[in-house]
């Protein structure tokens, strides 16, 4: 089994699509007003957004995107006008993360986990 795609809710795909394109995702399906799918620049995963009438209440969805050169990538996105809630920070789970929200409030985390993504020191043998 392999994870193929994550889908997040959006009130208005016409403003969400350019946001995700600015993040670096490639639009591969555009079925307005209800659905759009993107291809990630590395690997084979996809990411999609679908129209909802109202957004979920509470913590909601958290989507992680791994970036090898995280600090430079965040700087590039800042130059494009992307606003971050937290700039790249080393975490005690051995990842470096930057946090932001999309235009619908979905939590996005750009991170670099390296070998610790799949093999942290506390991994169950």
C-alpha cells in the first residue's frame, strides 16, 4: 500500500488553485467549481482540493510536504508573498518545520525529516 493523495476542503477553488500553484504544485485536473488536483514536484503523490459549503470546525487537516532545501524554499515562497505562521525551526522529533495555513485555514507544514522521517531513533524495531 502507498499513500496516493490527500484532499482538503476549500470554499473557493478559484482562489485556492493559484495559492497551491505558488507553493510549487502542478495543476493536473481542474474541474471547477468542485475539484482540482495537483502533482507534487517530487515523487508520485498528488494533492487535491474540493469545494465545500462550509469548512470543518476544530483542528481539521494537517498536510505535510517534505522539502530537502527547506530554508531556501521558504525564502523563495516568502518572496512570492506566501505568509508563514512559523519559519523553519528545528523540532525535538528531529525534523525542521515551517508552518502556514492555506486560504481556507488548512494547516500546511513544509518540513525536512531526512533519515528521521522513516527511521527516528525511537522507531519500533
